[in-house]
């Protein structure tokens, strides 16, 4: 039998796991700098946790089954329902605003393509209990600073921002009713990917967002820049109030020095129905990849899922697209060396001393390897080089007689005799240099 990973699932040999660890470490550094605390939840949840939010149609995208307790369950496709449940259980004891982040592995049974698999890891950052626009700016700034942490700049990444409140006001003015609003959102969300035939069908057949027309929606979606949006809403009865949160969010981002990253783009609506305010997505500047990150404000979702009436906003950033982006930009780091030091024996009689030195160095926090069988020193040093060792300690009969070992700096091509008891300290000095 030739066993392979399931379609859409990944193995992580050391080289690939090193990239995953690098991404996770950067995510954690930035999130904790913003005062966010890490949490996690179970990868298996009751199925109705997802169907109550997204309807029964989501089941086709899930890995779901009936467990041995006759319970319908699913591998988590997203983290927000779990977050809502956890916050609802603890809401009274949590200091507001709540700043939580997680790095869950998520599962969706869907068509594979570049940047999308059937499993991925995702940075989720959520800010709960704050309704003001400064919270929106905070979440967007966090996403931008993650990009900066990877060495990406405003010329590499565009943050496309919109606001459901302003968008809704403009669509209502064009004739979209409350019942047709979600269909209008869906049309705008898919607009950039529509073929001419799809557009023509929307123009020539009855649509749920009528009496507004497809061209009405295209005109609204075409708004770019704050000045265009403000001009478009200026004549509406509640236009100033509808655009005020977006204006305040942008002003805060400008004060942070991040305005160069931002584009106002009303084609960004986020397809999910639960968003209520600011929405945003991060793309590479050339739009050669899927969205790197997406999120926004969802002030009513915790109430519907967990029964807790708290405003909230957040984003998700997947590791698959991000890994592709780092590779494309030449920013994928070289994997770290496997060891710091290789301890080599000259003769079979030196082996007990090699074991003692190796254990001594490991106790001091140094990563150490040695040969299990007797082989020439030159071959042992080749192993050291293949493993990426910076140092090598060589022990022979003469060294044993004097209580020393030969310490080689393989990077600097130097060698010195060091007392056994001083080896750990000297290794740390060289590794730190």
C-alpha cells in the first residue's frame, strides 16, 4: 500500500514545519504587542454551532459525522462560533474590552486551488466589547503590523476597506429593500469575479435586489476613496452619520502613520451576512493571490450565537496564502540549523567522554548531536556540517589526559583547547557572537 496524505491536507516535514513555526511566532509577537491574549477551543464541535449561524447549506462544506454518542458533530470550519460560545460562558467575569487571539487549525471540504486547501491554520484576532471606531482602526492596524513583521510594506500589500453602514445607505437610496440587501451584498462581493455573461444575466432577469438594477449596484461598488464616498452620501438624509465611523477609522489609521496602506473600495463587502460595519481585506499589490486576510465588525453575532449582547470585530489570516506570498517575495526564511554543536570522538575509548560532554552541554541548553557508531573524525564533522552545526567539540586521548576538549568554530574556522567544565560557557559565548 502506498499511503498518501488526503487531498487538501499537508504533511509538515522539518523544512515546512520551520516555516509554519516562523509564521506562528510572528503572529504571536504582534498580537501580544497589542495586548491580545491567546485562547483555544476544541477542534470538534456540535454541528448546530455552525448551522445556527450559517444555515443547513454549510453542511456541504464541512467534515461532519454522527459520533458514538449519536451526536451530530463537525470539525471546526471557523473559530468565531467557538469564540462566541466561550465568551458567552464567561462574559460577566471578563474585563472589557476583551482582546483574544487564537491560531486554530480549520477544516472545510471544498475545491482546492492555489492558496486554499481543505485544512489550514489561521490567526484569529477579535476585540469584543467596544463599539467605537478606534477599535476598528486597532484591528486593521494589527493586521497591517503582521505584514510589517514579515518584511512587507505598503507597496507590497493593499488594505481594501469599506463600511456596511455607508454601503447600506447608498443601496437603499438606489432602491434596494431590506429583503434584497443580502442579495445586493452577494452581487457586489462577486462582482470582480463575474463573467460578462453573468453580468448580462443580472441585467436582464429579475433579481432579489429590485427595484435597484445591476447597474445601480455597479455604480455604488465603483466608489473609491473617502471623498467619493462622502460626496455620494452627502445628499442622503442620514448620510453623514452613515459615513462618520469610516471617516473616524481612517483618521485614526492616518494618525498611526498607516494611511499609505489603505484603499477605500466598496467592492469589499465580505460575503457573510453577519457583518454590520467596517469590513476589510488584505491583498498582495498585484492581486496574484487570494485575500491574505479579511474581517470587520459584527456587532450582533455574539447575541445570536451566544446570547451575549456585546459589540465585536475581528479578522482571520490564513497560513496558506501567507506562505505563498512569502515564497513569491523571497521572504521565506532559511530553516534554522538542527543543532548548535556536534561532539566527536577520536577513538572508541573517547565515547564515554563524548556522552558526558554531550549531556553537560544539553543541560546548559545547547542543542547537541553525536555519532552513535565509531567513525573517522572527518566523517563526523561532515555530519556536523550537514546538520548546520556552528560548533564541534572533538575529544581524543591527549585531550582526556589534560581534562580538555578541542572546540572548533566551524563558521570562523578557529580551534581552541577548552577545559571540560568551561565548555558550556565558552559555547554560549561563541553562539551569541
